[in-house]
C-alpha cells in the first residue's frame, strides 16, 4: 500500500489530549483516527496494525513500544525515546524536527522490510522483557536474599 493510501489509527483515551490546540493538519485527518478509549486486550489492536509510531517529545521507557515489538510490529520512535526500547531490527528513530516527507520515507522503509511477526515474542524474550522469565528471576533472587 502506498503511503498516501494509508490511514492512522490510535488507541488512546481522549483525556490525554485535553488542552491541545486542534490544528488544520489534525482536522484534515480527523476522520482517519479512532479514539478507542481504554482497552483491556491491546494485543488484538496491535494485530490490526501494520506499523507502530511513537512520535513523543518525552517518555521514560514506553511500555507501548515493548508491546508493539512483542506483537511483531515495525516501530518508528522519536529520537526522544530512550535507547533501551530499541531492541528489534525493525525499530528505528526519527527526529520530531524532521519533515513530514522524511517521516513518510521512514514509514515506507520499515513497511518494505520483510519480517515475520511471529518473531516478535522471541525478540522480546532476548531483550529481557518476558514477564514470566523475569518474574521467576526476581523470585529466585528474593528467595536467596531471605536465606542470608
């Protein structure tokens, strides 16, 4: 699908947008954005996506970036996102000061990369973000500490 044929979808609660000015650019794409509110099963939403964008000006370690990579999505993060979230070969950065055409080119670049989405969970495990494995490690560490 060519970049001009794609539409944006976002899973976000409208409360996070209060106070933001509505620009002409937003008005032009408003009918292509879905404010789905809080969701209990975001993995289903990730499976509907082709790509994950996080053009955030300030984040800690964004859990949504980990989730998106676990779902096997290619990701584009702003350069303000910490390096720790970049663990997939299909995750890249783009500066918020870059032009729309540069962002569009990077989107197209990621979408053209061959990638098996089923590999996402293995990438997450290798990066140390599998909750089952990490919880067991913590439990063992605490048990060893309690013996001392």
